[in-house]
C-alpha cells in the first residue's frame, strides 16, 4: 500500500491561481508607487489585500495535506482579499471619473 499518513501537499508554485496572484501582487505594488501618494493608507490596504490573496493560496495548499476544511477556508480568504482589491481598483477609477 502506498498511501501516506499525510497526503501530498504543497506544489503551489504550479497552480495557475498562485501564478496569477503573484502577477496581481507585483502589479499592485507598482501601481501604488506610480499612481498613489505613498502616504495614502489606500496603498497599504491594496498591497496587503494582494499579498493576502497570494499568501492564502500558499497557506491553503500547504494545509491541504492535513485539512481540506482549512484549505477551503484559506482559498475563500484568498478570494475575499482579491475581491477587496478589485473594489479598491473600482474606487480608484470611479473617484477619478475614469471608465471601468
């Protein structure tokens, strides 16, 4: 029997969702530096939301070997963080009278 006590986990680097959130994080950092005042709290909130989205995918994938429930919760956390970031981007456009 080849079943292991703790199933395979990790491998987040190969997930499409992780690779996309890595791009979103990097782009958010650059966006904040280019278009927002560094003293604006929004910059920190946007970067933190992008980071949380990425890190929750990593954490969820690492937890997948021992707890599918924890993996699911962390994946939902990633989605929520990225939705928060999306709403910040919409706010940025709306408050500057730019098209979505």
